[in-house]
């Protein structure tokens, strides 16, 4: 009885699985033909490459720039050899040997002399214009005036540069860094013509400027965009404000920032929010598609490219024609240094050799060769050197 019940249940289950057709009479099993092939649902095309979707670039260029700057500073200090070349005052940390620093009165940043920086490729306008050494516009961005100068710039480089290289890759960030540095050197050369200018600050301000323009041109893809914009403007304002202190070339900062700001619209443009490349759409997809970029992005790209090319070209022409911006702008020098009762804005490349004999100082300007003997001088050696070489 149990077997018959199980057999009947199995037959009933099997019948449920068989296709049946009714012809108005008795129901009978009908063997149906295999179904005609039906178009398979559209299969999605290959997904975008992982890097395009969510992976960041692995930074290597910015760390390389960091190492290059540190290496150049070590080489500069080796060439400087304070103990051998400075006979005016004792060097700072003489235990470092030829890597000891110049006296703080001559270089408060703990670094080499102005003469050494000039020898290593610092920006000296007279040598660029009359000596046809235009390469100094680039070489100066790899030199630094001292340990403090180097540490401040390299910290900013790592904080800003690595983030940008992760987002946009070395192909964009490399040219951005160098061109912004040259832009800073050009504006510095047009207004600061009495001292040696060195440092990567112009290039670093270029990265800051590019971050600001990148936020503006890619406005649609960011959340909390107003907070980010205010933060960037605040950071830039503070750093430019610090540029009014002595021994800081704020014209290089301003020139680098403007150059980087324009370059950001050109190099760091991204597709607008919601854009998908046609090659990643499903087969047969005929839905609406967004343009890759918005109209305002194209306008900013073209305008910035024109302004950048024109600005750099005009600046180069003016520089090699011996243009001095201070002759046409009586207040512009305050953008780089504001004198107060606490400090002076006088800077120079003067270097003197001093021979002491009792109360007499025989001072010789090493740049001009002029020599003079001072007896019972009440002024400092640096001030007398400045007067002699001026």
C-alpha cells in the first residue's frame, strides 16, 4: 500500500513537469518543439579599467623631486665649505666640517652663502639678461637658501604633490610643477633684481593654484565644494601673507600661483558628473548620453591656455629686454616685503673678504674688487660690506 501510494505520487509529480496542451477533448501529452532562439538580454560591455574607476596612481615623481631637492642642498653645502671660504665670522655648527652653515647674520635660514647659491645656479637677473643664462629660470627652483627653507618647502611638496599625483598622474603633475616654477621665476626676475632668488616655492604655489582651479572647473563632481573652496582660499591667503616677511621672495609665490591656477584649468579638467564613455554602455543602448565636459569647462580651458601662453611669452620678452617692474610700479615692492621697525627689506648678494689688524678692518668686495680700510668702525661688517659693494 505504501509502495503504491509513493508510485502514484511520483507519477503525479512527473505529470506536473510535463508540458500539456488541451484540444477541447481529453487532455493528452504533447511533445513540443524546442523553442526558437530568443535574443539574449543585452550583455554589458567590459567594465571600465580599474584605474579609471576607483584606483589612484601610485606616486613616484613627487618623491623623486623631494630626493632631488635634498640632494641638491647637500651638494650646495659641500661646495659652500663655510670654514674655508668665510673669514668674517665663525660658521654655525663648525663640527659639521665643510657642511657647516654660514653665520646667522649672513644667512638666518641655516644655509650657504649668496655667492655659493649664485654659483650653483641661483636666479641672478644680470646673468640671465646680459649673460644669456636663461637656464637659471629653471635651475633656481631646485636650490634652497637653508635647512629651514628646505624643510618648509619639502613638507608642502609631500602634502600637496602626492595627493595631486595620486589623482592625476605624473604626466600632468610633472609639467605643472616645472612650468609653475618657471612662471614664479619670471615674475621674480621682473621685480627682484638685487639679490639671488632660489627655492621651489613658486612651483609649490603653482600646485596650490592648480588645486583651486581644479575645484572650480570640476565643480559638479564635488561634495562640500564651498567648504573646500573657502579652505583653499584661506591657505593661499595665509601663505601669500607670510611672503611680506624679509628673505622671502613673494613675487615667485605670486607668479607660480597665477601660472598654476591657469594650468589647472588646462591640465586637470575632468568629465562632468554622470558622464559615461560610450564604449562602456551596454550593447544596443540608445538612451540619452551626457557630454563629456560642460560648456563652461571648455571656455575656461581655452581662455586659460591663451592667457598662459601670452603671459609667459610677454614676460620672457620683457625680461630679456632688461625690463624692471619697479620702475613702472612704485608700490609693487611691498608685495614681497614690508619694512617695519623689527626688520629691514634690504637684501643683496654682497660678499666681502675682511682682514683685521687691531682696530682696522681692510674690507674687499669680492664681486667688484673694491677695497677700503675702516678704522674704529661703529657699523657692522655686513653693513660696511653692503656699502662697499653697492
